[in-house]
C-alpha cells in the first residue's frame, strides 16, 4: 500500500470513535462516511472534515478513492457489508462481535482469504493500559500456570435501548452475552494465551427486559412496540478449556446487584494471581496482584497509565495494511469467540453441557 491510506467509515454511531482514531494518524486520509442518520452524519462529517458522505454503503464502496473501511453497523449487517467491502477490494476493520453467529463469521473470514484482503475486529478494550500490563505480567511467568479464571461484565440497569435492534434476536444475535460478554471473553482468552475451548455449560435469563424494566435510555421507552424484547438480560457460562483450565463467564444488562457498569477478569495461577476490576469505565486502581513474599500473602496495586481503546485498534489496523504488521485482534480471534458464544446459547437452549 502507498501512503496515505484512504479510509471510509460505514456507520456514524460507533463509527465516530473510528474516525477519531484515524484522524490522529498522519499516514491516513479520511475519505468518506456513510450512514442513514442524516443529522448525525452531517455533524460527524463536519467535526472530522470528511469530504464525502453517502446514505448507502454501496455508494461508499463504489468510490474509487478508498482503500479500507471500518464497518460500524448493527450485528445483522456485519456479514453482508463486510463481504461486499472485501469483494470491492477494501481492507476491513469490523466492530465487535464479528457476526451474529460463527457460521456468519466463518463466511467473513473465508471472504477475506478469497479476496486477499485484511479483516480485523475491533476488540478495543483489549488494548486498555491495565489489560496490557496484566498481559506482560503473565508473560513474565509470575503467575505460573493459569488453571482457573472468572470474567464478567455486569450492569444493574443497562439494557441499551428497549425497542431497538439491540433487543431483537434476528438483528443482534443475542443480548448481553453478544454485546458485553464478547469483550470480556476476548480479554480472558487473550490473557490466558488463547487456549482452545472444548465444552460449555450455560444458561440465560430474561427477567427484566420483557417487563420493560432497567432500560438505559428511558427516552426510547415508547419504542418497545416496534421491536419486542427477544434476548436475554443475563447469561452465565462455565467453559472448559484444553489442558484442564476452566473459565466462568457472566454478562448482564440488568440485575438486582451492586453492579454499576462493571467488568473484570480474575486469574488464578500456580505461582500468583491477578484481579482486573473496572468499575464504570475507570482507569484508576483497577489491578491487584496476589503473591507470597517471604512466605507471607501479599497484595500489590500497580499504578498503570491510561491508554488504548479504539485509537489503539485503529492504529494496529492501519499498520497491518501499510506495513504488514500482525493482524491483532484478528478476524480469527473474533471467530473463536463466536464459536464459544454459539455453544453457550446452544447449551442454554438444550439444558446441558455441549461441545464447542
């Protein structure tokens, strides 16, 4: 590829975060933005000085001056829009989850290979400063062998928008497990060194959404008549991993609990342990390390600087396209997460453990 890399963004919601990342990179030229919300598109395009705007993504893909795109759309559109972009010769960075199902995700991965284009997924929380610090600490050998982990993303009252595509099974593919759980599943598997999942025992619950309770955005309350609540508001899963390790996974939009909007991972190793606890998206005092010093149990709280987010993923995507840098997070990472989530929903539906 030649500099500058000319990029387009499809979707002006989360797509605004991608534009913010691209705007910081000197080797990138922002070429176009597509979206159906005319007012938002005009506002975002003006803020980031986007020279071309389109309502239809097909028109953006037909533009001759675009090398790569970010796909920032509802989950049901990830497959068709990504495949169309790859066929049009564009490199693609797609928002999480990769797709609604592993079958759709596999089709996207195969399309990227068939058209010799880069396909990456935006697991933006993986590049938080605290997650990266924990990764380095694990790679130093300080934890020994990690044999058990717990991962959660829990909200007390955080159903995204009642009546929107988020709560429609066909549009979203699932509830908080797809929306939030995929983030924390990615962090856990990344920190543990990508062990292969072999089996899952899971359950899902919908106790608040069907009653119109615990909505994050009450302004959308009247929209419940447009799309009924069809997904879970709590999912739990016990995941068996190759080599004998196990992972406990929890994801919720709504609970009677102490949770605000909290996520974290706890890792239990033979030589030490680590707890990552993020409350309401804070970046301060999020990590505790557990080990023994001179035979005495000791806790340490490292001070870690804030970094990462969408900016880091966008920067890695650009480096992969321009420099041939590793494609991390890769589409294959997203596909492995989708396979586990598929197994979770299958286990919940059948009422017993299933193979991944």
